[in-house]
C-alpha cells in the first residue's frame, strides 16, 4: 500500500499561502507524491474558481434569447424561399434536358437525351428532397 509523504500537508499549505521555503522546494523537486498532490490541488482550485464565475446579467440573458428567437424566425421565413428555389431548379433542369432532346433529331441522340433526362430528373428530385 502506498504511503503518503509526510511533507504533503506542508507543501499544500505552502501552495495555498505562497510561503515556500528553500527546503520545501527542494523536497518537492525530488518527491513524486508531493508533486502529484500539488497538481491535483491546482486542478481543484481552478475548478472552484470556474464554478464561482459571476452569474450572467439578466440583460445579457434576455439579449441572447432575443438573438436566438430572431435566428429561428429567419430560418422559418426562409423555408418557402428554399422550396421555390428547389422547384425552379428542378424546372430548369428538366427544361434544359427537354430542349436538348427536342433539338436533336437523330434517334440515337434522343435515346441519349432520354437517358440523361431520366438521370437528371432523378438527381434533381433526389437533390431537392435530400436537402430537406
Ligand atoms: Zn513529499
């Protein structure tokens, strides 16, 4: 079983009060137990200081809530615009492919265009719904 160093309390007290003696410093340099204790004490002190952070001002909290509400409103307002954008993109894609199919007189070109049309229509629909 590990036994704690007898100087541990002296080291921690020195850390708290800032009263280090040369002898204690020399001991700390060669004592792993005291070095560990000092490290843990530092973490605990830091955590305690963080927990004591001042409570947020009511005005600041209100401002943050306002900002969040405004952001939510903006996202809601944009939703129909995004839908129309998707529909327009789908129409444009279909129209382009339709034009190409209409302009090409050869049967092979029409077949290719039909294939492209199917792929484009599929991908447009997939694109429109995948961004939901
Ligand atoms: Zn020690």
